[in-house]
């Protein structure tokens, strides 16, 4: 039983580490897409938070107008399709 518990904890930790790495990659790629849309953006004032692995996968972006976000999302999604 102790072995099963250790395996379960290891699996949960691995899944959490994977999700954290995926979130970081998504955030970096979306920031790059934002920069492509508007190279004059002050990225210090932009917040990008990815939450993959939760019940409701989310990408939250603050500090940028909706039009810029929409254009960046189009670039981001295009890049994701090319990677597939």
C-alpha cells in the first residue's frame, strides 16, 4: 500500500511539473506573439498567465487592448497548428 501511495504522489508531482513547464512555454510564446503584433509594447506592464491542467484551461492577459490580444491569439494559434 505504501508503494502505491508513493507511485501516486510521484505521478501527481510529475503531472504538476509537466503542467508548469507547459504553462511557462505557452506564456512565453504568447508574449512573443504580442511583441510581433506591437513591438512598442512595454512588456513589464503586460501580464500573461496560463493555467493548463486545471478543470478549465485558461489564458489570462492583462495590460493590453482586446484588438492586440486577438491579433496575438491568431499568431499563437497559427504557430500551434504549424507545430502539430
